[in-house]
C-alpha cells in the first residue's frame, strides 16, 4: 500500500498550472504587493516557472486566472522549464533560467514556481544571498505553490532544497490534504495517507485557482534576522477527499458532514503543524481606499436649498425627537378635515347630551373662535344668549364654564 501511495504521488507531481503573461503585454500597477514598489510608475514583472509535462508551457488563460488573478496586474514572463521525467535535471535547468532572468530584468520583480519547479525558486534565493550584485531587498519577492513533499522528491530522484534565510519576502501556498505537498508526517496513519493520496488527485490542480486574496485561509508569518518575512498559507479543504467517492455516490450531505466530523480529527492527528491564524494575510490584502480630500459634508441648509431649486425633488425628511415630558401638540388639519371633524363632533354631542339639540349646536358654535371678529368688544354688544343659563335642562357643567369664559 505504501508503494502505491508513493508511485501515485510521483505521477501526479508537477501538474499544477501557473498564470503568466507574454512580454508583449503591459499591465497596470498591482493593487497589492508584498513590498512597497520602488517606482510606482513602472509595472512589476512576474518571472514564473511552469510545471511538468504539458504545464511546462502555459496558456494565457492559465496565466490570467491562477490564484484568483494573483499575477493579473504584473508584466508576466514565462521562464522556460523542461518539465521532463528527469526530476533533478528539470530543477537545475529551471533554476539557471530563472536566475538569468532575474539578472537581466530591472526594476521590481517577483519570482514564482509551482509543484515540480518550486525547488528552483529556493535554489535561486540561495544563490542570490551570496551574490553581491543581487537586487535590493525591496525589489524582489518570491512565490511558491505546492512545494513537493520530501518523500516525493526523494522517490523522484531529486534533492530536497530547504528554504534559505533571505532578506526577501516569500509566500508559500499549499492545499490542505494535497498529498503531493501536504503529506502526513505520521505515515502509519492509514486514513491520513489514503486521504492525502485522494487529495493529490482532487486538489493539486484545482486549488491553483483558489483566490487567496479574498477567501480566508490558515497562515503563519515568520520573520528572520535578515529582514525577510516568510508567509506560509494553507488553503483549507471543506470536505475530506476521502469522502469524495461517497459524495459522488449520492450519500446525503448530512451523512457526509457527520463522517467528516468523525474522521477529520483522526486524520489531522497525523500532521504536526504550527499554530496558524485564520484569515487573509496582511501582505495579500488590498490597500484601504483613500478618501477624497475635497469632499465636504452636506448640511441641512444645502439640502433645503437643493429641494427649493428643483421642485420635482422629494421633500426633505425632518426628524423630530419626542421626549416623555414634552406636551403633545395637536396636528394641523386642513379645511376639509376640520369640516368632517365638526360633523362628527355634532353627532357625538347629539348622542351623548340629552336636551335641546338646537341649543347644543349653538353652544358649540359659540365656543369656536372666529378669525373675523374684532379683537375688542364694542359698546353696543348684545347680551349673551340665555341658552347658557345654568338652569337649562340637559346642559353639562363643562358647557357652563365655557360660556362664562366667553362672556
């Protein structure tokens, strides 16, 4: 079983695509960067190495869409890579081509590789650390996807190259449970090994198009004494690859979720990972939007002026805060509403007050202030009508008090 796992891992090695652009294309400055650009007027260059077999030479579609458009704003160049069956020879040739490309490319640049060619980036970083003519610390960054596991390299006849201490920032990306790069540390865990083999088939190429700039991942950042920072990113896998065949067979999603929760802790126990943070690494986040310096707040007077200039515009909404201690003012009513209220009031008075209906109506009318009456009474004013006499039958006490106030 172990030999089958190894052979399948070797066969799958190096099938991950990379997105690059031909040297004739020009792109705008990237919206994000691992380092501050030395010259913002010049687009950075991405020197990218392909993978094994058919992925040694990459199409424009592969270049444009990898990792959610990670290199979309770079001037991309495809560095030749043999991608042959001789693993070690391909790495050596690819490393030399990449090193020459770095020396011949001016300005800010990124070097990157995937899967089988990933060790070439580490080899170039090692050589640059001893090169007095190397690029400045803020002129180069490195990117690696799916660096082959040590077991895969050994069985493929290639030498394992560790990441050297470098003044440059490095970003490494791997898919969780991808057996070609995320093989279990404990090989005796049968479930973890089987899950990794199936993950190599399902995830190795598919996760090359995962957008690591906008989707949360697990990551850890490690700074070295030379000033460089290495960010290791692990793309999460929502469902164990081991359960894909069950999902394809039509098992209920609830059952798949139950089995995932049951098996994942057993599989994860075969991995020895550092403590990681869930989110988006700071270097991959886009810069915050810059506010417009000339923008001025709009005050209420300006809004009212605008509504006055444009009569078709909707009226402004006025907010009024009513406190508990404030008296409640009656709402203003229109002429038609006032007439309706008068009629309703008359009907209520007739139903509630017994006695002379005509006297009730006259009494109500006298209590309504008249806008056309003179402010001061004249000498010849007639005496009040005896309708307000307290001896009148059926008149409520409130009506008497109103009549006295009118006199």
